[in-house]
């Protein structure tokens, strides 16, 4: 399950939420990945983390296609910016 966290350093080095999610390495092992969401909105950051984890799962199952990636990225862009 994907989660989000903030920078634990004092003072924080970044105002953005960090997504923590499972990904599949090139060796087939599950790894816990961390990636900046580049947003200060908690709900949006959690949605991004969930979507990234879903994409990682599809990639690990060899079911991720280029067209699916483009579709998901376009949807994420539209939700975050409000522009089609």
C-alpha cells in the first residue's frame, strides 16, 4: 500500500510530500521506493502515490503498455493543473 510522508529533517529541506510505494526491481525483487510528489496538497500526493504503485504493479506483471502510460500521465496532468 502506498503512503506519503514529509521530510523529517529540521528544518525540512522540502515542503513537498514524498510518496512511498512498492516497485519491482530489474532483478524481480519488490523494493520500497520514495519519490517526491512535487505538491504540498496531501490528498493529491496520496493519489499520485497510489497511481505510481499501480503502474509499478502493472509493469512488474508485464501488462504496462506505452499507451496506458500516456493515458495515466495525461489524467494526472489534467487533475493537477485543471488543463486538458
